[in-house]
C-alpha cells in the first residue's frame, strides 16, 4: 500500500475519532468513571457509617438519613491530627463531624466515635468498623455507608471486609461540590480525584487484598506507605 493511502486512512480514522469524541464525549467520559461511581441504594438499617475525608457533605447526608429514620446510630472514626489541631488552633476533623451532627439534630447518644488510633486509610476504617460490629449482640444485619459519588473503591473495600460477617451494606454517594459523574472532566480537582481513585484502587488491591482480606489494623499499618489521607 502506498504511503499516500496509509496517510489518508490514518487521517480519516483520526477525523472519525475526533468527531466521535466531540459528539459523544459526555458518554465516553462518563464511562471512564463508571467503575468508580457509587451505586446508590439505601434501605432501613441498623447503623450509618460515615467515611472520613469530607466535612462538607457526608455528615449532613448521614444526618438527613437519621432524621428520616433510616437508622438510629451514626458511626465514624478518629482522624490524624495536624499541627494546627495539635496547637488547638482549629478543632479536629472528627470533633467537627460530631458538632455538625449535633447541630442538625442528631442526639449525642446516637453518635459513636470508634475507639482506637486515628485511621489513615479506608481499609483501616473498614477494619475498625468490623471490630466494633463483632462486639455487638445481636449483630447488626444491615448498614449504610456514606461516601462520595466516586466511592466505588471504598464500596469494594467495605464489602470485602464487612459483608463476610453476614451484614449487608448499602451505599450513598454524595456529590462533591458542583462536579459529579456527569461533568467531572470540567474541574481540575475532579480530574485529580478520578486519577487518584484509580491509583488507590490498584495500590490497595495489590498491597492489601492480593493474598486475601487483611484481618487487623496492625497488619495494614505494617505495609502501608505514607499518603495524604483516606
């Protein structure tokens, strides 16, 4: 085949690709985050577990479900402190969560901060929740996990850790600001979030789950590399 024909074919294919992306870019880009998108489905449950990492949306979503009687217990984990928190300049993230919940009408006795060291990953959150659930008699049968719209990775992790206990989990993914799965590519922050979720998902699978589900927080921390948060 002559060079001219090859160039022509490549040019046509390139034109068709660009044209297709232009007309169908929304569908294509939404499919990129399909594996990350939280499958929202909630029913009445025994507890609500708020994954840390967001103070603006998740606590309010948990409180809304509480007020609608989806569950009567809201659980969350302690977070690592930074220099400003250690110097008492700003309150800790977990204390802010409690204040938000109480301010919007959640009874103090229905808010539970899990004991133990501050969490540094979603895997640790799942294991701390598991340890708590194992102490409960009768054992809860259903829980609701509050995460973000791109919570596919946390959902997968929590299912691997909690559902073998015979506890069914429902998930509610809340939008983060103005950007969600329908327009995530319009925000630099959202693009970074999506890329980070794929990196974290690969890392967590390879480090923590390739040889089975981790059993203790200590086991996780023995192999965890430093990173910025859950």
